[in-house]
C-alpha cells in the first residue's frame, strides 16, 4: 500500500503488507491482507492506496484527530464467508450463499452494535 499527506499521492511512501490465502468458496480463492502504518501525526489528513488486481486503487482519505482523548474502532471480516455451507439450527444444510450472506450480515450487525455500546 501507499500512504501520503497530499491527495495527488505525490509524497507517497510505500508500506509493505502481507497477503495470505484465507479460504476458497465454490472455486473462488479469498485472501487476507494486512499492513501497518506507524508515526501518524495528530490532526492530520492522510491518503492511502491499496494494490489490487495488478494496480493501485483510487486514493482513500483518512484523518487523525487529537491523540489526547479518543477512541478508535477498526474492524475487518476475518471469517470471509464462514457461514457458507454451514448447517442451520433446524438441521438443514444451507442451500446457497444467499443464506450465508444474510447470516454473516446479521452477525456483523450484532458485533458492531455491541462494539459501539
């Protein structure tokens, strides 16, 4: 990935990340991507780009706030389709990925609501 303080990314610094295979569902391989950035300044706007499908994607904006009093919640989906092909509580195997997506969405909603309390 790249991170910069200018929107045009002209002052970008490259940050090395790690990609690992996560899970394959119906022949599609999914990956987990991780990168860490340190020494961010408070009250500063940053722009970052991720490398995907052989090219850098559009820059995304991120702004830090005061470091004196803050809380921070950043989440990702480490399960990547974990509900796919799971057996329901009724004992019937899930018929397709639509049920899995519904269940994953429902569970994510609960996780985020609890995290924000």
